[in-house]
C-alpha cells in the first residue's frame, strides 16, 4: 500500500530535511529512515549528550525566519557540547509544526545544514509532528575519557573569563522591538549596527573550537545562555565557590558600544540571554598562554573577575562600587 | 547570586524529575546538571538512538493522566529501540509545559520512572520549557555491531508475524470517546473490558525482550505505531517487497473480541495506531523455534501473512476475498 495521504506530509518533511542536511560520516552505520539510528562511538571516547528546546514566542520571536531557526536550534545545542569540550558528531531533530509547510521546512533545513556542515555533523534521527511550533534538538558528540570540562572545578583564586563579547543578542532582541521607547533612535542608526546585533541573536556562533582549546586547562566552564550572572551562578554553585566580576571589564562589541549607553549595556551584558559565549575559570598562571591559544582559535577571551570563597556572584564597577544584580533578560516560567 | 525567582521553576522541575527517576548506572559518568551528560558505550556495541514527540491533543487526549503520559512517552520511544533489537540504556527528556505545575511534574516523573526501572534506564538529560504541552524523548541504547534488526531485510517467501494483539489501543481511544455512537453500549459492558483497552492505550508495553529474541533471526522488523498496514508498508518499501496479510489471522485480545464486531475490529487492527507491537518477517523454517522462544520471553507472536514479490500491502480475509485498505487510525498533518 502506498502511504495514505495523511502520511505524505510527515515523510516528505523528513525526506526534505534529510536531503538538505545529508552528510556522509563513516561512524553512521544507519541514519534516518529506520526505527533508530546506529552509530559508532570511537574507542576511548565518552559520548556527550544534550537536549534543548526552542518554543515559538518564548525562545524566539514568532516572526523569526525559518532559516535562522534551523541555524539557532543547532547552535544552541552545539553550545552545550562546546561548554563540555566535546566534538560534535550527530543530532536528532524533533520538529513540531502547525502545518506541513514545505517552504518553511526547506528554509529551516538550509539554516540547519549551513551550521551542520561547519562541524561535519550528521542529522541521524527525526520526528515531525503537528502542533504549536516547537523545536527540540538532541546533540551527541565525543570527548576523551576524563578530559571533559564541567561546571564543578572552579577554585578560589581562579580568574573568570568569557569568550567573545556579551550582550549583543539581548540588544538585538531589543532592536527588533518596534514598540521600544528608543525604537526610532535605533532605526535611524548607521546601517549595519542594528543588523550586527540582530545577527548575533539569530545566528549565534557556538564556541566549539574554544571548548576544545580549554580542555585540560580551564578549571570549570559553562555556556552563557540565560545571562552571565545566572550562568556564572550555576558554575559557582556546582563548584561550591563565589565570584566577583567587574562590569566595566565585560567585553562589548562595537555595535553595542555605539548604540547603547553604559546603563543599557550593563543590563544586556549581565542579564541578557542567548549570547552562547563560554564563561570559564582558570588559574592566573595559565592565563597568558591560554588566552593566546584562544585568540589563535578564532575567538579570544577576556578576564572579567575572579573566583572567591563563599557563594553567589557579586558585581562591581571599575572603581569597586557594588552593582545590583540585573533583572534576567530571559525568563522561563516567569 | 541565588537564581532569580524566574529560574526556580525550571530548576525545580528538573530536580523533581531527577529525584524520582534517579537510577545509578556505572556507564553514566555525568548525568543531569551540567551542560551535557557523559556516557560510556560498551566496547563492540553500536549506539542506537531514536527520538519521538507527543503533542497534547494530537498524540494523546488532553485529559490523559500525567503519570500515563510519563509512562507512554518512554514506552513509545523504547518501542523504537525494541524494533532494532537494542537494549535501552539512557534517555533525555524535553518537556514543554504551559506552566510550572509541580503536581503534574511529580506524577509524570512517577509514570516515567515506573517504566524506566523495568529497563534500568537512566534519565541523563533534560530541558523544561514553557509552552503548549509537548513531550520529546530521545532514547539511547546498545546493539552489538552487525546484530541490529532493520526494516530492510524481508524477502519474498518470508512469513509475516506480529507480537501480542492488535487494535486494543485504537479501541481504547474509541472507548474514551463519550460522543461515540456506541458510547452507552460500551459503558454498560462488563467491568474491566473497557478498562483493559484503555490501559493498552495509556500504558503500552514496549516489546524490548522480544526484540532481543529476534536479533539475528528475523529478516526485518518494525514497531506498529501508526497502524499495521501503514507500518508493514514501510517495512515492505524498505525491503523492496510486497506483503499479503489475512485479516482473520490478526491476533485480538479477549476485550476487543467481546466489545466489537468483526467490522469494527478490522478497522482497529489494520488501521489503528499506538499498538507498539513488533511486526517482523522470518523464513518459514525458522518459525517454530522462534515462536517458542518468543512465547517463553513473555509475549508470543502470530503469523499473519507472507512476503511476496512486488510492492504494497494487500489484505484478504480467511476465504481469500480482498479487503479494502483501512482508513488510518492515526493521522499527522491530516
């Protein structure tokens, strides 16, 4: 029997995604199309596994382009592997769509594939279902036994670093808000500045190469997805330490510096989510060589504070004046 | 900094699920609580990976009990591993909820844990998000290199079998429908019959042990999730063969036989989804010993037809009269 009409939608969706994301890997013994994928983990490597969901209207604006969603869903998950120092290998995609929209699926698959190609990542499983737009991705990667970065190794005296720049994605989200008090001012800004921030929101770059550089050298690591203070707080809790950070040391992009004053920048940098930079700790003695290696990997890092005994994250400015913890930029179950 | 109030919901949910599903496995080097889990796949084994989504109102009635959902989300995914002949090991859960409902989460986790314990399966990753109720589970298991069952090995002349009984879940869904034309008749039926069918809908039993028995002996295998004719059709397509099945040979439970006439039974058995039995093919010579071993594993199987050259699934009755293919019981993107 040919599949019923009702089937065609689902199987076409999977086939379209497969066609646009096909990537041959010798370690994929069986990919999409059977009841499960069959995969070979290299000897001596541990499997690193993580899952993340993006819900329309909660994790991204409803009018986000499908290609950006495909990219971002993968980037957000690869960022978790990066924070472990793992090498990405495979992904399984669960895509829930209001209707079988071939154009949406094609664009989504193109965005996903553009990032997957950079990491030779193969899509090995999928499920498409009907319902409110929701994307859940599970990513699988490898890390040599004993080499993974975790949140739990920071010690008092370690320095705190962050890769790249902070606050751009939250500022980009603000730039998309036509109801914002300063919307007119932002729309009148020189060409390219708003766009640069919005691109950081829609097409984040997971710091996979930097995670590999940090293996065996950072004492603890986490990716900044919910906001610097919140995520560094998780790292501190897992390590049983506290942290002090200098808000004036936080790395900012030229676009952020140009478009926003110090107060707005601080809110975006301390509390804004969706940066997907790595926040890590390391002994001061290791810093010079480590920072050089990170810069050579394509994304440098900046020292933003230090680990102290105790608990919690305290923020101060360059003169040592305490700064109140920010409102979170991103809220689940608010 | 302690997590903001907005954080607490998410982290409490994960903790509650973890507390109720905690299971120590030596191959889990790092479980829930960091950016990714770290897992050890045994030497010589391939990783089997599958993902499936359940959307409220699409894959289950909106008033399904949370504990049943926890069980069913896992069962549906374990059924995919069973169809590959894989041994379940780990799962990652992405749970999207309209609000942080502690009672729902506790019941969901209890249902999930009840089935997870049977297979010593560990929950190693999770993401809880806010949005319309959607459950995506990714399951990971092992199968020795070269031993996996696939959909692709059926040959003309092989017999077609199915484990357990067919049609109960679709009949159970019908029994829950108070607007059905025969609702009064069904409600007046002897105690336990309706309940038995509804239990098959809400608490399906994945045929994991039977998948292990079939390894190296079945020529092809698939689980019956979308309906027998549709799923056997997928197996035939992957194998490049056709199938002929005898509708009067389809195994039926006592409850199904008691409550429904032949016409209704046929519709449930041929087109109804959610059975999660295994449909497999094997050479006739292997059947007697194989059927004995399956019965000893706790769930026997029944011969329902044979594989033929060509394509598609043809259905006939015991007298050889052709039966029209059924309407599918379950439709995505209808």
